[in-house]
C-alpha cells in the first residue's frame, strides 16, 4: 500500500442490486475498495463476479443501491447528474475492451472528444490531443479514421483519449481482451509506462496472470471481495 | 460543449447518412415549398387585380346584371340581364349632378382579323365620352365621335398587343380589321395600359351590339364626380333602377367592393393553403422524429461513450435536438429556394412576389417543427443509462 494514508478514491460498503422480473439480484455485496494516488492496481474476477459493476460505480457511471463513494475526500454519491458528468470529464479516464471510438471521426478528433465537454479553450484542443497521440506513438496516424486503424492502434487512441484531460484515475476495462497477445503486451506496457509517470491506473480483468503484473490485486467473486 | 461545436458535430453526423437525411426532410421541403409558392401566387393575383383597378381609378361604379354576390353561378346573372339604354337614362335623370358620365359597357371576346392574321382580343364597346373614364391614352389617331356612336359606325381604336400582332411596326390607322362579320376601320391606337387592356379593341357600344347582336349591356359604368360621394351615388343608382327593375336584377358594385370580394376569396384560399402546408409540415415533423429515434438507437453506444467522457444530459439532448432542427431547417431552406424558383418562373404571367413574412414564417415553422419533433428523441437520448448504453450490442 502506498505511503499516502488518504485514498484518492474510496468505495465504501457498496451494495448493488438489480431487479429483474421481480427477483432481486445482488451484483455487489458490501464491497469496500480504496484506490491510492499513483498506484497501478487491478480488480480481478471471473465473468459475473461484479468487477465491471464496481468499475462503473467507481467511475461514477453507475450509482450504488447503497454505500458511499469518496473522491479526493469528497462524498460524491449524492451529487447531481451534471456535477457527476463534470467529475467524469475531468477526474476519470476510461479505456474499454472494444475501444469505443467514433467510427466517422479521425484519431485526433476521437482524442479531442473529452475536451469538448471540458472548460479547456477550443484553441488548445488540437495541441493537447496531438501531445497525447505522441505519448502513445500514434502521431503519424492522427488523421486516419478510426476504422482505418489496427486493434492495437485503436486501443492506443482510446488511451490517448482517456489521458487528454489529465484525469486523476484511469480505468481500463479488459483493455487487452480484444487484442492478440503481442499487441496486448504492448498495451499493458503502455499502462505501465503511464504508471511510472505518476498516473493512477486501475486495470479490470478476468486474467489473473495479467493482474499479477500490477502492484496490487483486489479479487471479486459473486459480488464479494475475497 | 459550445453550440458551435454541437452544430459542427450535428452537420457531420447528418452528412454520414446523406440520402436518409435528404429523404427525411422531404415532407418539410414540400410543406415550405407549397406555402411559399402559393402565397406568392396569391400575392400575384392580388397585385394583378390591384393593377387592373389602379388603371381605372377609384371613382367608378359598375352596375352589373343579376345579383353578384360571388356565390351563385355567374351565367344565371347574365341570363337575367335586362340592362339597356332606358336604365342609363333613369340614372342620369335621377341624380345627374353626382356623375361625370353614365355610360353603357359591352364586352366580349372575339378574333380580331387583319388580312391573314388573327389575334384573340377583347372587344370593348364603350361610349364616345368614356375615353377619359377608363384613362385611355391615345398613341396614334383619334377617338370616335358622338355622331359615329349614334350611327353605329364601324370604327375601332386598337390596343398595343393587337397592333404588334397584326401590324408589327406599321401604322395601323386607316387600315381595315374584321370583328365578327363586319369590317371596322382603325381610327386610332392607344398606349400600353396593362395586360388586361392591351389586347383590347375599343368600338362604339352601339356598333358592338350591332355587330355581335347583343341586346343588353354587359354593365353600366358610372363615373362619380367626387370620390367621397361613392356611397351616396350607389344609393341613387339603386333608387333610379328600382323604378324599372327588381332588386335581384342588378348589382351596384364599387371598385373597393369588387376588390374586397376578391380578397375575401383569396383569404379563404390562403387559409386552405395554410391547412395543407400545416398537414405536410406535421407529416414532415413525424418523419423527422421517426428518423431521430432510429438515430438514437443506432448511436446508443456513442451516447454511452459521450456520457462516460463527461457529456451532461443537456449536452446529449442538445446534440440530437440540433440535428433535428438542422434537418428541418435544411428542408425549410430547400423548400424556400424551390418556392423562390417557382415564383421566379411564374413571373412571366403574374407579378408574383414572396412577402418577407412568408419567408419568416417558413423559417419559423421549420425551426419549430425541428424543435417540437426533435424534443422527444433528444430527451430519450439524454436519459439513456450510460452503462446500458455502453453495453448495447
């Protein structure tokens, strides 16, 4: 555990229930996770373990049935939709398994997307996005449409997009799951590099082996931390 | 996210499905096009009528046969026509001081023939002292005299269209033209006066009645000395004519009566046009809503992604709302352009014009249609749960 005693993000006693056809399904049962600034940790679990659900809740995309989320010492669970959106924009970066790029937009435009919802002046958008593409070694492909890129290149664009607003935390949901092992390794190395530069990275994966390569692992099984 | 950036992004996404966007806006295009074209034609008709009356002056009263209330079959009124010389005298003897002239008017269409050439014109049988009543300005020759009228002389003054068609650049005065079975000597020609007058042939009304075997006048035209006395003169004419005719045998109309009757008809027509346009805009709007809902479903992952990246509900709602407003506004603009082309094309036969309020209305309505029918899809998009949206396959 890092030296800093105050976690950057804390999910406390999180319960998440789904009501499907009158039956209550408990996806998360009293889960508490702390994420510290600058760490590279992973949330591991099999399909259906609740790892994606906790990531969505930690990433403020979803709300828990009960429990608290504290970000930078502030309780954010009760925030309004608009405030939550702003926090997502400035504090959190997402990398998805299936990249989720806009097909019709170029790599550069995709990276600029979070800036459109930020307070960053428009004349700085392109500069910042290019800087991020340079960081992921994709300067030469920035004008290519996303459907002209390979899987690895797409994921690097997605990482650049997650970094562009300089968020406090990056959540990567199975970022290598849709890539061949060589490309997957390269992407993992990129996360490692980002961590070395001081970024906080949370890897969500079913792959134990991959998780072992991070500093700390939290394992979920049937909605409970084991 | 700024409005300009949202607009840029809206244009891009509409561009992706160009054919679909084009088909979607068709309803609005047709709606706006029909409003603009029909309003401009209505305007053209009003201008046309106004021009006709302006050419005559505002102090003329027309006594027409039958009850002209613009509701009955006009041919019935003509069937009951009893207007003749006696009635002119009745009016004159009743209140002569009110009128400058009271004179018969006979009008009919006929082929005007000169040698081998022929031109379909309007034969106007008027009185010798009516040259000024109708504001005719002679170009060449002279007007006919009282004695020519009394003897039903076959003399004619022809309009510029007839001069051009039958004589070209030649001086028509002194030549002989054929009206019906009779030969008329051209004694003059008049200057351009407006489309409805320029194809006219002016002859003594006595001659017209003779040649064409017409027993009654088409109308009696009274020129009132003082415009302020038009109402009084209308009453006096009625009093005079009721001595011989029944109330349903004649109608006294002032120019403003005729104008307002025609304007009433045009107004009803405009309301009808408005209703048709309204329906087509409604259908167009439903089309836009339909496509926007499809678009929300198609782009559900994009909605999830944008929300994950920090878009607020308002950002997402505005994105879809602006797309639908652009669609509908685009339809409005194309409709307006087509309407303008239609108006321009119809200039050859009508003095059509697009009033500024029709342009404003077309714009306003297309924006309104976009907003009204875009709101529901926009709210649907904004309310999507980001997690479900991201998972959507």
